[in-house]
């Protein structure tokens, strides 16, 4: 019974955390790669004042774009990179 309660509590907590949102990438790179777990720490999700943060390649530095409309981070990153950006997300 204790294991069942632990399982239910874990699932409930998972739903709660996912409902609150987490780091969200707007798009996965064309070759299917995503940011590493360490890199995702910079991604905090969109809220007013968030900055579009991206890398053109896995080895490039992080670049920041200010005043990007919600939903436009990946496309703006692609425009600046001249190709599909390695990763793009919102940070604060």
C-alpha cells in the first residue's frame, strides 16, 4: 500500500510540475539534436521581459536577442544564424 501511495504522489507531483511549465525549447534542431541538460538550465520559459537566447551551433557562444515577440525566438535565431539554430529558448 505504501508503494502505491508513493507512486500516486509521484505522478501527481509530475503533473503539477509540468502544469507550472519548465524550460521549453521552441523547436528541435533539424538533425534532431536538443540542448544538453546543462544547457537547458539557461532556459526558463517565456514571461514578460524574457530574452530570446540561442546558439547557432553546439560549440558557439550563447547569443541574446531583446524585444523578440512571443513565438518568434526560433525564427529570429534562425535568421541571425543564417541556418536552423542549434537551440533557442527564453531566459531571464
